[in-house]
């Protein structure tokens, strides 16, 4: 197996067409076909099924695609790091950051990296858990800092919880429930909810009501933007589960309130997630240590 074969294989999967892929890798179609067949022979299994509609990966091909992308990205990362070392830069790190931590931990982390490691090049991708996880598993990201879903287990990943999140039911002062001194689960079930349109957020919503013996109410609005969630909450029609730090400014100015619910508060965790490999680059280890220290600092402030 050779790296060029992996590049050819990935190009075919991405294109779904041999002739298109051949142009992208600067080969004739017969030469690309021979490269793919040689790779299939070395692996002992077909990687593609071919039809008049194009070329699609088999089940084995889908699985191998994940490995191929990770290998190619690791090779590119190693090449980049060697080049930067030669130029006096201490390394490159690509980190995925959950949207809810961009101005809570992410800004402090980036500032510290810039000040303490001036030769380290940092690339930060903001997003939601499911999207960041896919980028991590493909090798495009070195690590992610994110809220941790209730159920995640993989021998390929290391999960390092670092921070407890205080999740509350949030609404505007003008919302009818905001005038209540005590709010039961049945009151919440009758309200109109808004949430970030991600599986882990919807799972939190369902689990909360299930734990209190109630069917989860239908989520009226699902959006893929935390700023939009905050803005719609301020308008007063909806309520939402949100970590307090996400709406800290609005809570301080009292444009949003934490509702006084009777039930136990929701507890979530956040932390580091990275691929289980024999080593981490020194640059990635430095960034992870800064994130650990910042989480420890935040936890001490909240005691």
C-alpha cells in the first residue's frame, strides 16, 4: 500500500466518478483504475461497486475511507510540522471548539497561546459536537474542546472531562413562566421550546422530561445558531435549556432570567476529546495543558 494509492482512493470516493477523479489526481482513467485495483488486491476486498450511475464505496470502502483520510491528514500534519520547525516555528495545531465556548474558554486559550508560544500556529474551527467529531476522526483536527454528550464510547478516542456545566431553563422576564415563584415539570411541558438543532441538545431535552415521568414536549423551533437562540429568547415567546455561561451577559443585565423550576437542575460536562494514538505532538500537548489550566481556574472561581 502506498500513499499515492490512498490519495487516488480518496479522490474517487469524493468524486463518485473515475474520470472526474482521474483529472483531479492528474492521471489517465486506466492508470487510476489500475491503482485502485492494486489497492483492492493488497487489502483483499473490493472497495467500490461500479454501475452506470457512477462509482460508490462498498461497506469496506466506507470504513477504509475513514482510515485513508486520517493517514493522509497525519502525513500532511507531519510534513507541515517539519517545515515549520525548519523555519523556527514550533508547530501547528488545529483545534475544534464548541460554539458555546468561543467567548468563555476559547478566547482566553487563543490569547494565552499567542502570548506564551509565539512560534505556534493555531487554527480554530468553531462548530457543534457532531460536526467537530467528524473532523477529528478524519484527522483534520488534533483535538476538540466541547460539551460531552450523554452517550459516547469509542476505543479510537480519549475523552477527558474537565468542566461541569450548570444548565438552566432560560426565558425572558416577559415570559408568563417568569412570574411564577415555583414551576413544575408539567408547566414546562406546556411551554414552547427552542433549541440548537443538534442531536445532543435534543437528547438533553428528551432526557429531562423522561426523568420526571413526562413525555417531552415538541420543540417548536430548532436553529443552528446560539446567537439566534439568545435573540429569540429575549423576545419572550420561548424557553430553552442553556448553560448559564452562554447567557451570562443577558442574565447580568436581566434581559433573560433563570426560571425557578422545582426539579433537579440538569448537569452536563465539557472537556477534551482527541484520537487515541501513541503520541501527541508537543504543540498539541501545550494547547491541551492550557485548556486544562483554564478549566481548573474557572472551576475554582465558581466554588
